[in-house]
């Protein structure tokens, strides 16, 4: 049974700051007073019932430049009640996983009234974020002090503040001691070991932990391909007849690793509790706009936008723009082939060491251009997807991912398909694949980790000088921490990281039979990627909010689609091999039919394997079924109890009448 909020005093004079709110420098006093009051008000009055205080000197004076920075926390009881509200799943004393309720708190493992570490810091910050986002307008029709910032009953206050430019940012604070421990065990020293995924999950949440878990799993999964690829490189460099077996192994490998990952993912997320979490009702995304109307599901007032208008924007603007970008990508590809022809002619005329190096120059230039085009297109795709005005964040993300994946796939792999199936030049295919893969890996490591880290270190030195130049009596370590972290860049999520792994998976699965060392370079890159990504998220960017998740989402489908394309590609490459062509010297039609038949058989085998390998291990399936059975039984008992009470009241009423 859910406890009543009014039964608890959730106020504490001293609290641990968990979240920072920064308002605009010109934010009006009445706005700040109204917002802080709404944050601390009791739930029954429409508040969040949290704790908030400004970043001030001990004597009560505001610090220059920090008048609009507030620290938000919550009492232990408030966080436990919030854990029930968001539906956190925790481990019970009988080792089962159940949704946490405050009334049954003593049945949960490691729970004690004085144990403030029962909830991880990531969970506590997620609860505060959830409560802040669910602060809703009651009778207010505007943000106090800003008549143009309209409100209506049920509108999220924090989202309106953000879209109006009054609220600059909300971010969770780092725990410096815990972060130091995590850094020491994670990337403090170079060693071959598993990543501390449980610690990463406790500190950064499930989304980040799942990404690093997938990165680690994918790296280990590449090791067999790398071991098999090395002898193929050493002993069969020019013998393309030998890559038939390698391509066949590639097909089975790409299917098995994705199916086994689902099982590994289920094991991790069950242990973390997110596999059992119920999906929250999705609110309109902050950037969504439209005329005020009534949501037929919730009955609340909210912006309404015509789906017909959205479809017109998608099909008459976004789709033609994407097609134009794809055409431009193909045009750049043809320029690359002209450069390849020029480099080859130059080498034939001037056979020297320099001319040999010049053979790699077009591929290197093309790889750099590809990376630049991918990044420029990403900004255009984000703008278009925002302009399409999707109501839900999930819909927004799915349309963005689709746009980006289609362009990146064509931009990165079109030249390889052209070389393989139009030019039939396996030597050039091997050279281009190697150059594109290695160049893109080096560029990504530099742009995503090394450059931001160097810039952040320079910025931190300047910020520290500015902090120490201000004479304050407050806790300098907290003051310095807040000021350093609020100036850090915002971590934009795992999108780019998964995209990089997706493209790498494409290089390995589509054409690695032509260049067997692709898996070797992928393993080496991923080992350094683990360290650079860990460094980036711990030192370069602000701490991201935890986001409970049960899987890697739409990326699982993206990787599975790539593996299906790899079946077609590898079957076609096998059909082009001299060994297979020698079997059909007179009839190419028979060869094509045999290759298509083999491709269909392998696709059927692939889908059979996906069906045979369960997504969840048997023991987890049993535990989930048992929980569902117990929930139904509990619901049945509750209904029977209510029916008995109703019958008792009716009988009692009849007796009175008699």
C-alpha cells in the first residue's frame, strides 16, 4: 500500500547537494522566489518537497557571478518515497528483485533506516530530476515576472523555464571521492581486465554502463575474428580463393554475437533491476510546440500539433533534403575515384617510394572528408528533426537515428560497394577498406576524446584562477566544484559512441574477408576507446543524469540489420572469387542462381539461430514468470478483499433496515 506523503516530515536543515540548477543572469527575483518555493512546497500543495539553497557565503551574501546558482537535495525519507514513485527495482532479502515500496522497505537487502547508501547516488539524482521535471503549473497562467512565458494547468514548469531561456541548465554534481575510486579501478592504470560495470552503473546509471558493457562485449567478440584474420593475412594475402571459409565464418559470427549479447544484456539489467521496471508514461518533449488543446489520453491541457503537417514536413522537406545529401555523397565519391586514377597514373610514371605513398593519399583525404560530411550532416539532421516537431522524445530520437544511419551508411560504405561490385578490384577494395577504417579510428579518438580533454584542462586552469581570486568564507571545495562543473560541456549521450561501433561493425562484417586485419585494428581501437571514453565521461563533461534502461534500444535493430546486409555482401564476394567462378566457366547465370540460393539458405539459417537462441536465460525467464504470477495473485487477493468488504457493508445495511 502506498504511503501518504502528508504522513512524513521530509525536511532537513543540512542536506547533501545532489543537483545544481543555474538560472539566467538576468532572472528576476520574483521568478527565483516562486521557483524555489515550488521546489520546497509539499506534494499536496503541488510542490516537489525537495531541499534547495543558493550558493552563498557563510555570512549570507551572494557570491558575484553565482547569484542564480542553486543546490538541490532531498532528505533520506523523501528519496525513499521518490524511489517508490519512479518504480525503482531493488534486491530483496530472498535474492529476488522487486519494485521498491516504502511500506515494505525492511524486506529489501541492505536496507537500514540509517543506511543512506541504500540508493545509489545515480538513483538519488534520477529521483530528484524526475521530481523537478514533474513540477507542474496549477493555477498559474505565466511564469512570474515573464508574462510572455505562458503556463497552463499541468504544464511542466522546468520545461517552460528552459524553453523560455530562464533556466540555463540542470546537472547532477560529481561525488569527488567516489569518482576518484571509480577512476582508479576503471582507467587509472593500464591493465587487461574486465571493466567495473556495476560500479559504473552505480555512479553513472544503466545507460552509460550498458554502453561500456556492449563495448567490452563487442571487443571480446572481435577477438576470434582477429585471431583467424592474422593467419589469413600472413599466408593468403594475394590468394582470394581462400577467403570463402573466412566469409562463411563471418556470417555465423555476426549472428551469434548479437543473439548472445541479448542474453548478456538481460542478465545485467535483471541484476540492476531495470529489466523489471515498468515503462513510464512519456511526456511531450521540451521542444514540442503547438496550439493549446486537450490530450485525449491524460485529459490534460498541452500543445497539440497536426500529424498531417508533420508528415508534410517529413516527406516534402526532410526526405528530399536527405536524398540530396545522399546524391552529394555519391558525387564526392566519384571525385575520390578520379583521384585514385590520378594517383595510379602518377605511380606508373614515377615508380618510387614517394609514388607508393601517394597511392594512399586519395583514400586518406576521402576518409577525412567522410568524417567532416558525417558531422556536418549530423547538425542538419538534428535541425530537421527538431523542425518536424515530434511530440515524444522517443519518436524524435528514432527519426534522428534513421536519418543519420542512412547517410552514414552510404557515405562510409558506398565507395567500398562500388569498388567490389562495379570495378571488381579486390586489391583496391582492400586498400580502401584499410585506409578508411584506420583513418576514421584515429580521427574519432582525436576529435572525441583527446581534443576535448586538452581544451577542458586549459579551461579548468583559467576557472581555478578565477575561483581563487574570489575571497569566500564558504566551503571552497564545493564552490570550486560547482563553478568548474557548470562550465564543462554537456555529455550528449551515447549516440555518437554507438554510431562509431555500428560503422566499425559494418567494416568488419561486410568486407573483412577481403581485409582480414579489419578485426585486429577494431580490437586495438576498442581497447583504447574504453580508456578514452572513460576519461571523457569522468573528466571532460558534466556528469550526466542516470536513465534506467533495459537494453541498447534501437541500436540492437541497427546492428541486426547490418548483419543481414553482411550476408548479402559476403555471398556476393564469394560469388566473385576465382575459386567459385572456376566451377561455372560457361554459365554465369547458374553461378548467380547458386549464389542467390546460398544467400537465402544462410538468411534462413540466421533467422533460425535467432529464434533458437533465447533472448533471456532460462533462470531469468522463470524468475520473471514467478514475479508475474505473484503480482496476479496479489491483485486477485486484493480484489477478493474488496469484494468481501463490499459484501459485508451490504449485509450490515440490510440488517439495519430489518
